[in-house]
């Protein structure tokens, strides 16, 4: 079963980076912030049928700031509604876009920060 939220652990190399998560279509609105590593729970959808698009900005003293966009795609589980269309798959084909469960947010691998080069 796919839930309307994606859960994953946000990690960085090195640990202890400050992060901010923002929706790509509302960059002024902060979704979540914290220090890595930390579990994140992000909504998969944004409105009817639209995927949520997120940007994560990481920073740490002595390291260059880094910005990463989280890729979003249609979940493979969403297509499993089609074979069951006559037996209730229509319900999933309609509800999954409404609650965002039709989308999959790809969790990033540990995000590597580069040390600032000495001048």
C-alpha cells in the first residue's frame, strides 16, 4: 500500500549539516529544517494530480552550500490499479491522484558536501 507521504532518512557527508526543505513552486515557504541525519516525511502530491517538487539546501561551516532537487515520478504501484479496474481499481485510479499516493519521491543517497578551498 502506498501512503500519501514519503518517509526516508536525509543524510549528508559529513553529518551535522543544517538543511532546509522547500517546495519548488513555493520557494519562500519552508517545509522542514533540521540537522542531518534526520528522518523526513514529505507529502507526495501537490493539489489534484500534481506531484510535490522539493528542493533541499544543505550548509555547514567550512563547506560549500549544496542544493539538491528530489526527483518525482509516477509510482509503479499506481499502475497496479489498471488490472483491478473492474474489481475496484477505479477507486485507486481516482483516489491516488487526490491524496498524492500516485507519486514516488526518490530518496537521495547521502549528500556530499565539499570543503571550502583555502585561499
